């Protein structure tokens, strides 16, 4: 049966977290509650509290995390790279919503800022989830151009501007995993359901007019779990930090698979 | 702990090459149930009372019997498609899952047979 609760002993409420008060004289103080767990330590997860002086911190949640790591607790572990919403590394659950820490303004959050790793993934450490299966699902849709017609010897495969527009939006996916890990269908069936991100990647090649493997791609998706476990819950649309619409893409994939029947 | 590669796990046993029919059937039955449900509700409200004799007399007309059979059987079909999806979503043990799906199919099948026999019996006069 599906496991709706964390195993006994792994709930963060079981262990009191550590508190780090704001420095004396701080005027604009915000509290950050951050999930901490090192599976190799043998200890249980906990929530640490950090009080940050916003007058001495950048405006984004990632700025606060970097300030904590640099000035308060260097053991805090999280992924980050570009700090401008293009690499997708700093995806995490902020105030109950999957988002990129670098594009999430502290001012937009009321009360204490609660930060957890992306849900329903194994935790590697603190805010770092294990994305191996997520990336394997991306690889499974074979996200590269497949043709039978040999490419022209003197130039690349051409594409009209209108054809390019069809792949513009799906190509904008940064594989941050915010969508897939916000999807209840993915939570319970990620072993077989590809999830919104991998399906978006598959769609990007299905609509590419240069690709000649649309049939094989749709064959691979025609499955009650791989594609049809999407129940149009639409959490993916709300979670996408790039304003993409994976639900519409999945509906279009279902239509294309279904259209082959008639 | 399995040493299977993440890609091997993601690819699994491949595609089942099915799936569109389920969604199509669920939406089609839902659409058909809208007018049939409205008819059923309006017809019941139009009856002078909901006593046994009145309702049996109402079912005993051929038009009502056909529409009622359509409504009941489509409802059961739609219900089976829906609850089977819930089982597929949340029950992961292969034995429990298969047993649950078979039990659901059997329950819906028996219910459908009961509806058919009841309506035919009323229509034929044996249940009056």
C-alpha cells in the first residue's frame, strides 16, 4: 500500500532543533526554519531556527541561505549555482510551495520562512534531494534529435521560425524538478509515472519538425502509468518557476497518442 | 539494496502500449451521464409519489426501462473506471492490487446483472 506517513523516528518533530538568535541591534528580523538531516549521522531530522537581520541580507531566500552558510552554520547543505533562475539547482520547498530559492523574495512570504527539501525524494543531506531517478527519467525519453534522413553535407537541418516557436516554450524547462515533486501522482507512482518534467522533455522532441521519431516516442509513452497517470491535478503548472504549462503539454501528448487510434 | 542503474529502473519493463481507451471511456461515460442523470432526476421529481407501486409502474414502460438501464449501467461502468484508477494509484503490492481490481470488477459486474434482471423482471411483469 502507499505509505502516507514518514517512518517512525524520521519525523522532524521528534527532535528539537537548534536556535540561532539575531545579532544584537538587528532592526528587521525574519525567522527562517530550515530542515536539517544528515542520513549518515545516525541522528533524526530536526528543524533549525535562524533569525536573520534583513538589513544585512539580500532580498531573496537564497541570499538568506548563503548568509546562514557563510556566517552562522557552514554545515548547512543546499545546491545553488546561477542565482538568477536559469540553472534550477536551488529548487526547494519554501513556505509550502516548490520554488527556486534564488527567485523567491523573502518579502513575499508572511511570517517565518519554512524551508524543506523537494518533497517525496530521498534526502541526501539537509536541502539536497537525490535526483538520480528524476534525471534517469529524463534520459529515458531520449532527449535528442533522431532522424533517418541524412543531414545535408553542407549545412545543418533547417527549421522554419514557426516550427521553432513550437519548441521554444518546452525548451525553456530547466529541469529543476519543482513540477514533478509537486505532483501527487508522481509522489505515489514515480517508479512508473514519468512526471511532468520528463513528459515536457518528451513533448519538446515530439513537436520538433526536424525529428523523425515521433511515432517511436509516442509508442514509448503509450502506457497507463508513464503518461496516463497524470490526472490533471495541475500542481505542476502552479509550481513551475518558468511559467510553463506541463499539464497542457501532457494533455496534448494524450491527444496525439489517442488520435492514432482513429 | 539494488545495484540496478537508475536508467534501467526508469525504463522498467517498457511501454504497455495501452492507456488512451481508459481516459476516453471515462470521459465519454461522464458526458453521457449528464443528460441521463438530469432525465433520471426530473423523471423522479415528476412522479406523483415515490411509493413502490408508482415507481414500478414507471419503470415498466419500455422507454423508461431502456433509459434506466443505460443510466445504471453507464454509472456502474464509470464507477468501475474511477475506483480502479484509485486502486492503481495507491495500492502497490501486486497480489493485493490484482485482488482488489478483481473484487471491484466482480462487485460491479454483479451489480450490473442485478440491475438488468430487476428491470427485465419489472418490464415482464413478474416483479409487480
